[in-house]
C-alpha cells in the first residue's frame, strides 16, 4: 500500500539519480586514461566500408502466433515463451537482399528503434526476438570487408537491450518509497526482481544457436548482480570458454572483443577472465592462416593484406583491455608469447596499438628488431612503423637511440611506392622528428615528403595528412625566424593547391604566430613569408564569404600587422603600411587597423621630436596624414569613416598640420548628411541617432581647440557643422537635435573664456588668435542666441499632452546648462532660467527630489566668492507642492 501511494515522479527522480551515481561507481576503476569504445566506434564505421550488396533478415511478426490466438484463448495461456521463440526460428522473418551499405545501416537503425518501441509497449518477447535476430547476423561473413562495421552497429543494439533489461529489473526493486543503495548486494533485491532476472537468463539459455546465445547473455551480464555476489565472476570464464566453439577466427575475435567490452564496463577488476580471453585467443591464432580461411578468401576474392587488417579493431581492443594498468611483468609475458608465434606482424601491431606508450618507447630498438623479422606478405611493415611512431609521439625513447630509430624507420618509409601508404607513415614520424631533432632533420623530412607527393599530383588525395604535418611542424617551431629558414617549408606550402585547404593552413600558421610571437619583428624572412600567407587568406574573400569568416581573417591579418616594427626607421614602417594597404584592400577591418597604425606612427614621430618637427619629420607626418586621408573614403561603414576622419584630424592638429586637419574636419562635416536612419550592428538594424549624437558631441569638443582659418569667417567650422545639424532629417519624436544644440552652447561658452580649458601643444587656438576681441565675442554671443532660439522653439512644440514629460525633462536640462555655463548676472538669461524652472514643474512631470537637490546646489554655490547673485535667483525658484 505504501508503495502504491508513493509519488511516481519522486521515485523516478530518485532512481535516475541513483542510476547515474551507480554508473559512475561501476566505472570508477576505469580512469580517463582508458580510451573508451565510443571513441573507436566512428573510426571503424568510416574505415571498414564496402560497395558490395548486403542482405539482412527482418523480423516480421509471427503469423502462426496470430492464428493460435484466434483459435483458442486457452492455448494462448499455456503456450510458453520457449514456443514463441521456436515460432520465430521457424519462419517469422523476411530476408532482404541486394542492400547497399547505407540501406543496411538504415535497416539496423530501424531494428534498434523497433527494439525500443517493443520494449516501451511491454512486448518483451518481441524485443528479445529482435536482439536474437540481430545477433545471428554476426555469424555472417559473406561480405567480409564490412564485418567490423557490422559488429559496431549490431553491438549498439545489444547494448541498448542490456541497458533496458537491467533498468527494468532495477526498477522492480523499488520498495516502500526507497531504491537500491549504490553498492547493493543480492540480499537487498526482492524475490520478484530475482525471479524476473532468472527468467531472462532461462529464456536466453534456451536459444539454440551459439552465437546469439553468447551475445545476448553477454549483453545482460551485469544483471547477475541481482542474483549473487559471484555471478559475474562465474559467468565470465564460462562465456570465455563458449567463444572456443566459434569456428571462424574473425567472428571469434570480435566475440572476444565484445566480452572484453562488457567485462570492462561491469567488472573491470576481474582481470583474470580478461587475461584468459587473451591467452585463449593466442592459442587459436594460427587458425587465421588455416585452409578454411584461405578458401573463404579465394571465394570472396579478398587478398590477405586486405583481410588481416579486419582483425585490428577487435585485437587492439582486447589487447588494450588486458594491458590496462597491467603490471610490467604481465606486459612482458604477453609480448614474449606473441614473439613465440613467429613475430606475427598483426599481433605486433596490436601490441603497439594497445600497450602503454612508455612501455613501447623504452623498448623501441627491440620493437624495430621484431618489425624487421616480420613476414611482410600479409601485413605490411610500414603499418608497424606507423604504430611505433604513434607511440613515440606520446613518449620519449632513450636519448642514445633516437637518431638510430629515426634512420631505421625512415629507411623503410622512404622506399614506399604507394603515396597513400607513404604519407600515412610520414605524417606520424614528422611529430617524432620535430620533438627530438633540429630544423636540419625536419627540412630533410619535408623534402622527402615533397619528393614523394609531387609526382602525378598525389598531394591532391592527401590534404588532411599534409595539413597534419604542417600543424605538427608549427606546433614545435614557435620561433618563426627558424621556421621560415627551413628551406623546404614554403615549397611544402605550395602543395596545398586547393584554395579552401590552403586558406585553412594559412590560418593555422597565423594563429600560432599571434599566440607565440612575443616581440615585434622586422625580420625580412618572416615578413615576406607572412605577407605571402596573409595575402593568400585575403585573396580567398569573395562575395559569398561569410561575415564571420571575414572577421576571423581580418583578426589574423591585423595580428600580424601589429607585430611588425622597424624600430626608429619610421619611413620603412610607413612603406610597409603602404604595401599592406595595396595587398589587403578587400578587408575593411584591416584598412581600419592600418589607418590607426599610421596615426600612431605620426604620434610616435611627434614624441621622438618632442613636438618640434624638423623639415624632414614635418614632411613625414604630412605623408602619414595623406595616407589616412586617401584611405578613409574606401571604407564602407559610415560611422567608421566619421570617427576616423575626426581621429585623424586630431592627429594632424597635434602635429601642427593645420590645413590637413581642416580638410579632415570638412570631410567629416560633409559626410554627416549621408548618415542613414538605421544602421546594421552585429546583423541587426538599429536607429543611428544615438551614435550620431555621440559623434557630434565629440566633434564639437574637438572644435574648441581648432583655430579659425584666416581666409574664412569667425567660427567657420562650427557654423558649417551647425548648418548640417539643422538640415539633417531627425526622427519625428526625437530630442537628439536639441541635445546637440545644448552641447554647442557648452562649446560656445568655453570659447568665450579668456583662456580655454585645454589646448594642443604648439597650436594657437582662438583664445590666442583673437585675445578676447570684442568682435569675436559678439559673434559668439550672436551664435549663442540663435542656438537658444532653436531650443526654445522646440520646447514650444512639445506643449502637447503626450509630449509634456519630454518638455519637462528638456526644460530642466536646459536650465542646468544655463546654470553651469551661463552668466546669470545677465538679466535676460536670469529671467530665462526662472521661466525654465517653472516650465519643468508646470505639469508635475519632473522628479521632486531632483528639483530639491538642484535648489540646494544653487544655495550652496551662492556662498562662493563672486556668486552672490545666485542668492536672489534661489528666491525666485519656488518648489511646487503636489496635493
């Protein structure tokens, strides 16, 4: 009753968390250094393929069973599960012939889904039938090249089945709102769960054929935990012995691999059974070269060099499981046992693939000796050297043996005629060469690769391996002056003639350069090589190139540009920037970086000369300014151009290039009317007004220090910019125009001072030019009145219900501007400020606390010297109360 009233969701959550913890505990003995089966699965499916037609038996449901149901309800009750399985074996299947490999994979996936559906709909017997049917497929070696992939696909179904059965029995152990503890013992399991578990084992024991009986029992091996503490340790040796009854050595070795897989998952501590499995395999190994196998290969037209590698995935897995954390003595014994079988190449390869890299590396010369003694007819020696090379990339051999190891390996590799065989080995040994030798040996290896891969354009079929070689070389040579002095490095790059691959390689080189180049460089070897690399990346850009890709390429090229420095040779630096501009004209971020770099170069020149330019340096900074002026119009982004015009104008001004600065500022002013209402920012269209406001405020701040041109009127640039702002079409409900006018008032107030707030060294601003001249001040005041009239006109247009809040806010903002920048001894200005104060409060939209704090500030300021007039103003600024 308690169990029935328990909340199902709570129980399910408890079981799920318990299962996850249980899985972690089961795998606790197997650490992260054990390569899991899942990581090998994809490689096997990709490597072992076929173009031949395949066949499969599909379970169609039992017609006989349906008839029986119709004739007698009683007979349905008494029919046993064993009879149902017999029913299946007698003909409830359909054979599908002439399937392509993809069709076969699809059918297997359908079977996997059918298994899950049958289980979900409580058709447990149907689920078992599907698993038996799939297991039977593992006895079929009619298309032998596909067998490893078939094994992977079908054991996926077996794994699913094993998990479903285990979780089903585990769920039956829920009792009185509790689940099994993490390390449960059979005593914790209730009788119902035990009976169900035994029932599953009895059903499987009744399967007539050896292979499906073996695989299905192995798939639920973990369920023995529910029955007895020693269940798994008793079953593993029995299943190991069962494999001896499988006659085909290929089928047999994969059965051993599956047993090792399950064993490592459910009982990794039971190493004795795994070792027994391995030594059993060695005893039966000679079957591979028996007459039965030879006859089968003749029938299928398969050569021995194609047949033997089919064993590698299973053997590698078995060897890996046995050798995992095995003591040195066991590894040595395993190696000696393999030696006694005549130094068979297939066994030796699996030893090198599975044993610890350190174990192999310390015995490198022994392994080379064994490789030399191997018979090459069935398993080529170059594959053995490849396996040895993979180990030496992970662990170092004795220093005294290193050169001899390389010579012995390369002697064999360089004689390979097949380009694919050659490059597969060379790719691995490049890592070893880079780790232990100098650029001289690396250059020799690269030269040999070029020699083998250039004839008949063999490199076109080996781009992944060639890319891997480049990555390994640049990973070990972080000093690019050394890297590019490797004579064959650039000729090696020339083999990448497919543009997409070539660009990827160039990106890899640039990423390493940016990451590891610590100091700026002017080394001509590095510059010429990297300019070539960057040009390759740049020239790949076309109309179809994605924005993200352009951004990435620009980032890499900019990283290179920033690292180029010719020290005090500024003219050489500018020449480099000129060359870079011509090479990278299609990437806007690169041109922007170049403009910034040239501006910085001009400021560096100013710094060196301490602001006192000679004729030569003056001409040089003008050349820098001209570079920027010519380059900016080629950019697309309008705010990029505006900001660069302003920034470059400031740089020109700092270097006393007054006419050039004026040209920049005029160009910026003429560009403002072109600013669109919406601009694209990170792929989204956004209003541009806030960006324009920020730019114009910055611009007006700069204009304070810009002296008037002698041939133009007073405040010529300010007037020009104001006209543009006046004519610009602003948004209907926008107040940005008034905010800009407020900034202009601040500027004009600063311009009326005797001495300006800031200056540019060695540039006379208008305070020096006009010296507080009354005509200048009159012009300034006149302009102030015009701007204020515009602000007041706009405030009048906001006297509508929906705009009152905006009117109040702008009125208070204008009041604060007058308070901060105006001379309130002027009666008209004083009266205007009082009117604005009343306007801000008129409709009750303004924040009272703000008004209180503003008034307190005025009273505080009135106590300062020469600020007594603010006392009278404070009396004229009442605070409105709300009722």
